[in-house]
């Protein structure tokens, strides 16, 4: 779920007509000073990170003067809190608080509707209060087609024990909160505390919105980098992976790193799962063997071979791995040879040395295993392919045994290199890449097997050379499914005339940095 | 008998001319599902594997007669529109295959379906299969595989993980236990027919003698199944496995969920609650066939 920072959430509330404290975001102590001067009264400084309990770690402090604010800001910026380094702080007027409430919204999976929650007690410890004093909490499901009507909000507030002007004020906040949440596709929204000040005004003193990952595309203005559930800012490699996924709607590619730094001595392996349930089962199997996972990765939902290729390239951009473990449910409905081809291209390009155990059970598993067995003979790594009747436990054990054969071997990240391409080559674009065919080399080809290997039948022979059977435009729009079969056939059975370029923006630079760092170690 | 779909069901495919739509139409048709028509706006008049394609659901209905089920393969952003179109035309069961459907769209589809007395499976589902009768969606991949992996029988299977739906069913087949209906309820936080609704359908199905459920952390589905058992609304033997024990719970961010759900949703809560009402919760996937066999024997005594 895509989380917004407090300052972002508050901006949306303000646009929705909910009162928020005066203030601004500072990235430097000087900015904090300026904002405090503008406010002209005591301020509160709050670190902008995705954790609760900021006050307990010194992440929320008050300042009487702008100079004091500057000094506190200097301490706060750069502070390490859990997985975060503080880069921004919110500087706001200090409110004179009379009472604190809680207002929130979640999606209720049982009723399949948004659920509004109001509590007459707010602030820290709200969960404990909810448990010990359930009577202080009132809830109401919202009809998603008709929205929240003002009278419904008023009734909810009334049930929480309010009346008169305050009831109307609070109900107004609730209806506006619902509108903001719905218009921004919020999975959850909460104002905690919602405060009543000494001059009887209602303010949202803190707010967190979480946007539905699947609807982030509707809200480009929010600038969400990765629409995935993260409890920390994404790493550079995760950003690269996400961008690689973004342009390709076929299947899912999910990647995150499980450690900040992969060190040589720690038994890290690269993990490549398929499907949530099967991945979890497979992770358990390798964890039981004492391995640690450098990353979690899932390519499923019938991904293209090109997507699986990119996933493998990204996994192999992590240094010091002892092995590569790929395993899903074992009885996949997707055509498993796509995954096999994606890995074959990636492992060959990387000249992979570390052992791999690839469990591709399911639809077309025999073909998938055959592809792994036939086309990974030229690399130093031992890679074994398994199917649905080989359990994850057995496969994890195989990986352990292969790693033990050469314990000192760890993965070295290579610079991203491409073969030199003859500019005279025949070339055409595909959905996410480009295919180059060196017709000079085709002269020596006897079988012309690439035409047959292409399951989408986009190639035909013209003067004994493979050319497109469709227009360039149709090919780019998806006639070519990027199954990679032509390149693999040509590389292993013929003249190495075909190269499929599948760019991964940012990966080259990332690898160069990684290599530099590991040389410095 | 089986639930939700059988060899009589008249099925429509929305998005039939797309990549997935075409491949899975082939699977469904080859397996024996009665695919009556397909819809892709702008492609009316074409055919896919001999199935006529229409520009709208209404047109398909007018020209081919009433349709019981629609299987939806359109891109996620267009799912809501396709679903509402099918519901408005009168279809009573939707199978929503795509992943990444916005949650508020799902809520709207649900609301609309309820008003019309209709139901939906998914989104983010592999689909369902009543072995020997019909398959909806992409489960099995090819008819040949679906016939090999899934056999007619008396175990109902409901799962929140796509891959594990097939895996569990395959293990049951290997153990000599056939299945009545196998359903992947979908992997999202809000789905149409969820575990509790599915077990209630299995309760009424004569063919189903026992049920196997693959649960996962998150949502309240498994706890609600326990509630049904407590209220005697589900009385058949149930084998359950809950995935996600090892999942590291993230840094908590929102209080709102915790206020509403309390501990519900966690691995411990689900296992405890299910055990409390007598469900056979197994610690490993590989224990499922053994336990199912044992319960099946007992049910015959």
C-alpha cells in the first residue's frame, strides 16, 4: 500500500476543506527557521517518517523561538529511525489543545465497504482505549455508490456522545474525510488526533493516508514512486525493478530486498518465487536450511519471458549471493517455459557461476525443465530444474548440497554488457524491447529454425533470411510476445545472429556503483 | 452437483479476443465448459475458436439467449465497466480474473451485484473448476492438465492462493481423493465470494463431503468461517492450512485497522479461532491429503 507522509496527507485534507495547523515542510535547518519566523509563535517539529510513536524517539519536539526550531531541526534532519533517515520535517504552529479525538476510515473486508470510525478519545494509546472502552468508539459502513451523507455523519457523532455545534463541526470533518479518502482511493485514512482547541476550532493535528496500490495510476500528482507495500523508502534496486514492471502489463513482477547490505559470510541467496502462497512455502523451505534471503521476488500471473528475464537480471545485481533459488506452488497454471527461457537468457548473459535450483512445476513443466537442461551448459554454474513432484524441501536440500560443493563461491556482479550490434542488422521493436537479426550471419544458417521456434509466427523467410511477417507497428503492439525462443534457438543451434535487447533503465549505473563499492570493501 | 458451475452453465467471456482471453477460452472450451459467446467492443462479428464475438453483453444476450456466468479478462482498469455491464444485462455470476483492480471499483461492483442478487469471484483469481464438468478462468492452464490434475470427487477446495489452489488439489488427486469444486477466491483484500460464503455453498452441496481451505494472514475470512461453524451454519469436516506464519509483520502505520479488527487477521488469531471450533488445522501443506483421507474415511462410517 502506498503510504503518504503526514505533510502530504494534510495537504489533501486542506484541499478537502479540513482545517490543519499553519506550517510547512523543511529539508534544512534554515528552512525550519524561516517557517517558524513566518508562523510567528511557538512551533511543533515532526519528523516525516512512516512509523508510529515518533514522540518516543525524539521525533516530535516543541520550540519557543525560531532559533530553537532551527537547532532542533539540525538534530532531527539526518536522524536514523528504524529503516528511515529523516529527510524532511514538518514545522507547524503549536496548537492550544483542549481535547483529542480520533477519526478514521478503513476498508472492511467482511462488509465489503468503507467503514468510518470515530472515537471520543484520541491521541496515543488509541488501540488500548478501543479495547478497554469500546463504548467510546462508534462505527458506520458507508454506501460506496451514494457516499456518506451529512446526516449519517451526524448520527455517528451523536452516538459517540456529542451534541450541538461541536457535533456539527465533527460531522463536517467526517464527511470531508470520507470525500478525500474516496477521491484519492485511500485504503485507510486516519486523523489522530483530531483536536478541539481552546478557541473551539477543530483541527487535524496529524493525519495518515494510505493509497490503494492499484489506483495510484489515477493520481499521478501524488508522486508515489512505488505503488507497493513498503515500511521504508524503496531502495535504488527496488525502484529499478518497479520501473521495469510498470511498462509491461503481462503478469506481475514484485521485488523487494530483505536486507540493507548483503555480506559475504552470511548465507544469502537470491530468491525468485512465483505466486504468493507458493513463494511463502518455498521461502520456508530455504529458510529451514539456514539460508538468508537477499530479496523476495515474485513473477506470476502468466508473465512474459522478458519480464522473468528482467527479474533474474535484477536479482543477479546483488553481490555475494551463494545461490539462486526459484520455486513457486509447483502446480502452476501459467506456461512455465516462458519463465525457463527468461532465466536461461539472463543466466547465460551473466555467465552465472553460483548454483541454481529452479522448480518450475506445473503447466508445460517438462518443456521448461528441458529448456533449462539444454541451454545452461555453457555457463560455469550448475543449474538444476525440477517439477511438481519435487517438493520445495527437496529442492532446498539440493541447493544446499550444490552450494556445499564449492563453499567459497559467491556471486560477483558484472557490468551490464551488450554484444556489439551491427548497425546494418535487421531490427524491429517489441512491446518492451528490440530484436536485432544479423542477416550476414544468417547466410551460414542451415536450419532457419528461428522461424519455427517463434510461436507467435511473426517471422517468415525472404531470400533465405528471417524477416517480419507483420508490420513493425503490429509487432511493437504485441504480435511479438517476447517469448525469446528465436534468440535461444539461434544462439545454441545456429549462428548467434539474433539478439533481443530488453533494457532495464538504471541498472547499468546501479551495477557500476555496486561493483565500485565491492572493490572498495 | 458441485457449486457455482457445472456442465449446464451457459458462459460468456468478456475480453475474449485478448491474449489471456483467447488462450483461456481454449482451455475452457476444450475442457467442456459451455462457452456460448464472447464480447470485445469493436470486435463484433469475429469468432474465437468458433465462438461468436459480440460488441456488448446485451447484444450477446439478445442473440444467444440467457447467460449464467461471465468470465472477465479485460485489463484491470476496465474491469469495473465490464462487470457492471454484465450485471446490468442480467448475468448472475462473474469471475473476475485480472490482478490490480482498484479496491473502490471492487466495492462498487459488490454493491451493484448485491442489488441485483448476483455474485462474483475474484478479482485476482485463477478461477474455479468443477472437475469433469466445467472450468472457469485459467486454472490448469490447458484442458489436458486440468483433466490430469483435478478429478471428480467429494472434497471441496477453497483457497486464497492461486498456485496453492492447484497444488493442493493435485496432491488430493494423487492421494486418490477427487474434488467437487475447486475455487480460488482471489488474492485481494476484498473479494466477492470469500471463504465464509464458499463454505456455506459447500454445506448445501450434496456432492461435497469435506472441505479443504487454504487461508492466509490478513483479512477476517478465516475467522468468519470459524464464526459460521460456531453458529452451526457450516457443519462438514474442514481441513485448514494458514499461510504466512513466517511473514514478518511490517512496521505498523495505521491504528484504524487495529481498532476495528483487533488481533483478527494475524496468523495466531486464525489458527486459534479455527482450532477452537474444531477445525483440523494442519502445520504443513503436505499434511493436507493425509488429514483429508482420514476425515473422508470417518465421514463414511
